[in-house]
C-alpha cells in the first residue's frame, strides 16, 4: 500500500502559437468538447510527505446534481478511502489510519480537490484573460480564492488550474494526454499538488463509463 514519491511520465501538449487566437472561441470549443458527466476507473497514487498509497479508484461525477463520489481500494480489494460530496458538503465514508489524525480537515481538502479537478472546466465569462505567446491564461475570483486557467497546446486545451489566496498557492492541477472517448475529450493523466496539506495525487484513466445525458 505504501509508496514513495515517483515521477509520472505524462506527455505535455506540444507548444503552439497563441498570438491572434480568439480567447472566447477557445473556451467555447473546449467546453463543448470535454467530458463533464461520467463514471470512470482510474489508478490513484496518493503521496503524503513522501509516503502514501496506490490503488484503483472508481469515480462518479454528475455536474447536473453537483455531486461526486470516489471509492479507492487496493487491487486485492482492501479499502483505502471513500469520499462523496454534493456542492461544498463532503462526507468521508472511509479514511485510512495514516490520515485519521487530521480528522475532517483532510477529508474536506480531498473533496475540495476533486471538485477542483472535475468541476468548472472553463473560466467564467467575466474572467480576465492574458494572451501569451504559447498560451492563454484566464483569472477569476471564486469562493474566496483566485483561480487561473491555462489553455495551451496545438489543440487549445485546458492544461492547468492554479488556485491561490493572496500570494500563497493552495493547489495546482495539471491535465495531460487528452483523448477522445465516446465523442468527448478526457485527460488520461492528471496530477494535483495540494500546497496546504502537502500531498500529491496522480490519476491515470483506465476505463470510462459515460453517463447518458438526460433528455
């Protein structure tokens, strides 16, 4: 179950020239292309101060009900952790003994991070945009923190979210290896760095089970 911090060899999007690119069109096209309502199976590596655990996670995300659920276990079927949430409410169904001393705070942080990863794929309309040579960076205030969305690569995809309060970084999410599956784009690799609790999550998409859209 325990594993040290390892480097994950995800491929970054190749650089592209963003000069003259229509920022609004980039956001609109990505919002229409990315999968946002799904169930999936993924490998999960959780590193906490250099040690942690590795397992398989089943994740369900439903933006229509603003709800999510993640259940992670070892290949042998031993539970590692289980969380579910709706909106800003997080319920820890199971937390491993290594993290129990942090109580509800660690569960709330992990739940918040799942929302940071899988909800809000595009910036709000009022976000400020900065055009750079090889990327677009949108900045907005959300829920008491500053959120920056970076779009880069030849396909103009979301490659990073940066969450901060003042000058202090709270969390960084990076997306890699987008692939079209069932007509939608999904990042096959995700790395999250939580700067408050000093942990890292590395997620690799294994199998996708898209939900049927209502109506």
